[in-house]
């Protein structure tokens, strides 16, 4: 897990702690940690106590946003660091419109994945 700089922290509108996510998903915190370890979620250290946080946009009610895991895998395969993934996901893209994270939460993951795949070219 990495700590993030203020630029990335400012891009992400809201954060959730791992216990918050566990409660929302109805699972144990250890399961959320496993999702992070498996690369299905991104967690970074932030705040005064440097607790692990996940962008709130990655959780949709009681599940992880559809298409997020595949998008994270594509970005990781493209050589992106956690910080670069967060920056890409939360930087507005006029052609989407909105951010890739917003598009994923609006079930427009196919277009987000196409853009992520194009980054490798």
C-alpha cells in the first residue's frame, strides 16, 4: 500500500476506510484486505493516522463497481503505479464525458476498458 500526494488526494472526491467497506459489502475486513491484495481494489494510506482508504467511487451499494477489477488489471499491465491509476481514473475526460471512475459507476465500463487498452499502444 502506498501513501498518496496531495494532488491525487484532491482528485478523489471521497474515501472509505476498509472497515467501512467491509460493513457496506457485508464481509469481514480481512476479505476487503484480500480484495486489495488481489488487485480488485486500490487502497492507499492517507490521513493523520495513515489508515488504508479506498476511493468511495469504487463501491456501489453492497458491491464493488462493475468493471473496476478488469480496468485495474489493464492499467497494472500497462505499467501504471497505484498513484498513476488513481490519477487516470479520477481525471476528467471530455470525451467520456466525466472521469473514467464515473463512467465505471454508470455502467459504461466497456468504453473505459477500451481507453485503458489504448494506453498500452
